[in-house]
C-alpha cells in the first residue's frame, strides 16, 4: 500500500479521497460496495480502478471517516461516519413549487434544518415565479450567513423535464409547462441546479434520512389527490431514459376482476389507471359506486370505517386489496428493499399490516421481505428531497 503523499499538488490518491468524501457528504444514506462507490462517486476522477478506491477507503476508515460492515449477502459495504460531518459545511437549499405555494428549506449537510418558509406564488406569471425563486434563494443564503451562490439548489415540481427538449411538461401550474425551467433558473441563480418531479423528491427524502434510510432500493409512493411514485437506488433518483422512472399511477390496475374492467376513465385518456382506484377521489368514487348516494370523501370513509361502519369497512378492504396488487406489480419489477408511503392516504394505519399480508399472493417469490412503511418527514418530505437532489 503506498504511503500517503503530503506534498502539493494533491496526488491522484488524495484527489480520489476528496471525490469519495464529497460523494459521501452529499449522499448521507449511501452505504455502498467498493465497486458501487467507484461507479457512483468518482466519475470525476479519470480511470480509477476498484483497487484504488479500496485503498482510499481503507485510509478513510483508518481516519474514522467511513465504517465498513458486511451485509447478510456477504458483500462488504462502506458508509460515512459522524466524523465526516464535521469537515463539510455545505448548505443545501430545496424549493418545492406546488399549486399556489412555494416552500423553501435550507439544510446542513447532515440534514439539520436551518430555515423553512412558505410563500404564495404569483398565478400564471412565469417570469414572476422565477423572480420569486431567485429572491427566496438569495434571502436564504443571507440568513444562513453564506456567500451568494454558495448553496446547492434543488427544485421539486409536479410534472417532469423532458430529457429531449429540457422543457417542463405535466405540471398543474400550467404556466410552467413548455418552459425551460431548469436553464432559466440556472441563469437567474448563477449556478447549476437540479430539478425533479415531486414524487421523486419524496422518495429521495425518505431514502436519505427518513423512513427508508440506509435501504439500497426504495420505492416512494404518493397516495393522495393523485398517485405518483419514485425510485431511489443507492441514494440517487432513478430518473430513467424518458424522465418518468417510478411513474406507476397511470399503469392499469393489475390482475383486474371482471367488474374492474375497463375501469373508470382517467384524465390521461386511459381507463382503469391505478390512480383512478388508489387516489383519494378514486377511493370515494369506488365507495359511491357500491353505496349509491353516499358522497363521503376519502378521509370521512376512513373515519367511519374506524367507527365500525360496515360499508366503509368494505370499501377500505377493496382498497387495500387493490393496493396490494398494485405494489406486488412494482415488487416483481423493481424488488425494492423498502416501499415508503406518503400523501393523505398514508395515514391509514391498517395498510402497513394488511397490505404486506395480501401482496404475497401476487409477488413471484416464496417469501416477501419488502418493508412497507409510512413516511418519516410528512409534509417536509418533498422540499427536503429537493434539497438532497444536487449530487455535488
Ligand atoms: Zn391515467
């Protein structure tokens, strides 16, 4: 093993340690193999080998910056320790734009909240929204006592950026659709930024330091007014070739029964999308179809079921069986370690016991060890995930 050089300029070995340190600082949930770190972390270091990464990690372990452990599979993985936090003073700013509000958060590198604020956004005025975001970032940097331009910035928004055109699409803030939101904000903010779908931000937040912390593969699910999803692998969002990784809400409900076909019409033009069954309005519509004249919204149906109402109880039983089918479909493709649930319907306690009992029927495995858990960060998950987006 070579001695560690001390002279300047930094040796390739020290450059590599710096790259690994930056990676671990910006991916606090990452626990990865040598090969994984070589692949994920050190793209900036030309022609590095796994042996060189192992040597660097051994030095970092000796300094107490990383800890090594062996997983049940036998794989050796490395994760950062608390010592590493001390040397990293980076402030991460996340902004979530949703409907008529923008929320900003500033986090320390270890996820401690420095500030959080909500502002109403100007309606239907693209330029005014850009100006507001730039002002929020400048104010946050001042309050965090850092230089302008020093914080990293991530933006979470409904919809997604087209990888082909760079234009936003599918946002319910329609004035943003068809606009180069990322490059326009980069011009205003004078730095590169990261932009992602709000469900991806949710999944990243929970995978980084929330309910799915330390899990290698995480599927984040939003069950609310709509149904969305995001996949995080080793601390990174899996955006996918078309920028729609994890978007399961507009797949058809799997293993449909005869009376579920063709299913309710969806705004996307299809019938029987998962969203038409598993969103809050979908649950209420299903209840109304069985109990004619009962127009209760989802939260009221949940409350009445808890109070012993048999028809509401039956509606929740249909819902959780469909949720089990829809998630079994995901498990058969992605096979996540943890599925973490957010959105208004994540607050129904019974799902976390009933659904894993039910999904075994459709998962193509003799046993299912996937965990189904409720979010840890609640309303903050989207904006926290936006802050975790920039990878360096
Ligand atoms: Zn649809």
